[in-house]
């Protein structure tokens, strides 16, 4: 997973005023998983990446660093 992912995930979460627990609840994931993704300890599965994208209302391509606009 590109290093940009963890930074973009954290920035998108923080810019929306979400805590890791908020994002976990909104995405249906565990707060520990969000923490692992943001620190780069783990990479999300495609399904979890889609859940994060939907919860943050950004595109998967944005989270992966393939585009620079947050469009969904």
C-alpha cells in the first residue's frame, strides 16, 4: 500500500472532524483497524478500502494517491 494512503486516510478523517472511533463506526470497521491503517502497520482489503471510501465520501483512487481530488 502506498505511503500516501495512510496520510490521505488520516487527513480525510481529520478534515471531517472524525475520530478513529467515529470512522470505525461509520465504516463498520474496528477502531484498531483504522489505527493500523493510519500507521501503516496493515493494509486494508479491497472491501475495507471501499468501506473507508464510502464513509469518508472520497474516491478509492484519492485514498490510494492515484488522483489528487477528493471527488467520490
